[in-house]
C-alpha cells in the first residue's frame, strides 16, 4: 500500500475504535515522547468522545518538561482497544510489552523494519523522525483532525531532537515545510530550546572532564567510558551519563565516536552508543547485540574485553573507510 493509503487506513481504524492506547519504545528520547504525546493530543482534540491513553512503563527525565504520561489503566481494557505503537522498530523494544494484548495493532515508525509487526504497518525509513510522520498524518487529514499549540509543541520537539536541530541528512524539504506548519501554531521556541539545551553547572564540569579523558584510536575513533565511579562523582542520572555521546560529535577526522555507559550496580551490561558521519555503524552495532540507523546505533557489551573488541572493530572499519574514500572531514 502507498503511504497515503496506509495513513487513510490508519485514520479509518482510529475512527472505528472507542478506545485507543498509544505506546512508544523504552528508554524514550524526544521523538518517542513527542510523537506519542502529539498523536494523543491530536486524537483527543479530534475525537473528544473517545478514550485515548498513553501507556508506557518507563520515563524520560530529559523530556519531563513536556508533562506526564497517563497512569496505568486496567489490563482488561486492552483487549477491545486499538494499539498504536510509535517510533518502535521491533516489538521487543516497546516500553510496555502489554501492547500485544490490544485487539489490533498499528505500527508507525521511521526505523529500519527488520522485524515487522502490527496489523497495519506504516514505516518510512527515510523520514527524519516519527514526529515528522505524525505531522504528515495531521497535515494529510487536517480537514478532519484538530491540532493546537500544545500538540504542535510535542511534535516539533521530537522533530528538533531527532534531526539534530534539522542538521542530519534525513532532513528533507518536506521536513522543514512540516516544521514550519507546526511553528505557525505559535510554539514558544525560546522556552523549548531553553528546556532542551541549557546545561547544569555540574554537567558542564562533567563535559570538561570528558574532553580531558576521551581517547582516540589510531584511525580516529573517539570514545569515552562513563563508569559508575564517574557517574557518582558528577552526580549523573543514567540519562545524563548517556548524553555524553553528543559531546563527541564535532571532532575533525573522528568519523566514528562511541560512548560506553555502565548500568546500575549489580548489572554488568555496558550500554554502547555509536554515532558516525559518512561511515555506517549499525552493522557494527548488530555484532554486539544491537542495531539502529546507519549513523546512530546502540549496542550492549558485558566486559572490558568486549569493549576493546568493539573499539578495535570500529577502528578497522574507519581505517577501511578512510582508505577507500575521499572528502571526509
Ligand atoms: P541510542 O544510542 O540508544 O539513542 O540508539 C540510537 C538508535 O539505535 C536508536 O534510534 C535505536 O533505533 C537504535 N538502537 C539502540 N539500541 C538498539 C538495540 N539494542 N537494538 C536495535 N536498535 C537499537
């Protein structure tokens, strides 16, 4: 089915259900939170007689300024509901595994569709964010759907965060046209950008520490290991510790950068965040129980030995890329 037909069939399904439950992936980011809250807002405004819930099992400190999600509802309410899972590439990444209890499931996503799921699946891998898809959905049926400044703010937030402030190559003319449509609702961008980008004093101290302690391999892979001791010293939440990856993204010649982040005490899993420009890293992540987009992926290692192996792997890939390509920076 073409994307317009898919969107149309999603709208028809929404109309045919009294109860709709919206889900997103665990460890949410701006796009996961923004797209689900934005969709909920659109559906609440457009169909005030329907019950529209947002049911997830974890939170995102970083996005707390967008407001709370819904309290858990009774499990028995799932079986007659339509479930819409947004921004969640595979079913096992869902924050709330109970989504599968819903009578029918719709998937809306922009990640690579490696393990499809859902009765209707609208996936556009080239979109810069799931929020962009929600904006497109609204824009396609705006005679029938309602959006306001609050909803536009949710959706715009995810578009900004998932596109690196509209810098990534997934940003198209349509991305900006849809963002423009949202801005016209009167979004308070001063407050939004302050919420997104102001740093705590301690966080900047941590950044300074990161720049003093990051390492670079022979071929330019930059990496940092944020162990538990470091997290304690700077009083970091796991969210703040994970955000270290963005500090490493502007180093000339370093086309791959990695952050290793210790989990909670007693958990020996080390979260890996992989980022790159020009060269792809998702296939590397797949070797280490992960996956993701070409230039933004995640993985997990369980020991320093495995960490070293991943770094060596990344270094070899970067060496190969640099030897075979020109024009990289
Ligand atoms: P993150 O560094 O966690 O923000 O991950 C970057 C991207 O990689 C996300 O958008 C996810 O789609 C993907 N990703 C992260 N972890 C995994 C995983 N374990 N398996 C598959 N994809 C992942």
